[in-house]
C-alpha cells in the first residue's frame, strides 16, 4: 500500500511530531510577525553610523532569509534567525561615535590608529614575556 502522506509530512516528519501543516503555518506566521520589526528598526539604528538605510534593509532581509532557510532545510529545526539588535546598537552608539568625525572623512585615520594599536599590543606582549 503506497504512502498517503504529503510531501511536507514526509520531509519534516509532521505526523511523527503530532502536528499538521496548518498548525505549522500559523506558528511560522506568528514567528514572522514577531520578528519582522527588526527589518525596519535595524536600518534606523545603523543609519546613525552613516550606512545607507536601503542597503541595510536588504542585507537584514537576506541574512534573515538565508539563515532561517538553512535552519529549516538543512538542520530540519524550526528556529528563525535574524540579526541581533543588541550588537547593532552597541556598534552604532558605542564603537562608531569616537571614529565618526575622523574615520569616515579619512580612511587612513582608522588604518593608522589600528596599526598603532597593534604596535602597542606587540610591545606589551614582548614586555610581559621577556625574562627579567
């Protein structure tokens, strides 16, 4: 006797988990509506750094879509992923402001500053590891 299970049931094992396509659809819609705010808030926050809002919007959508599809199709795990707001806010309001007036107007400023930091770390490591 041939199986009468649907493609989705065979692929994701819905009957083994005591669920139905409609239940999973409602769960997915609820998750989407819960997470969709990040698509609109993320560009607003990162626009404070000088980034293009449209580009950040598209990048946020692509990152969320690809990561969620990988979790669904490769891992077969019902989790939706999207960029986190905490790290974006930290980047926009803590990391960028000290560099914003000089760094974005002169790309060489950041390069010189990072080289100086590397030299400082190298000297510190050499002083700590050298015998007395």
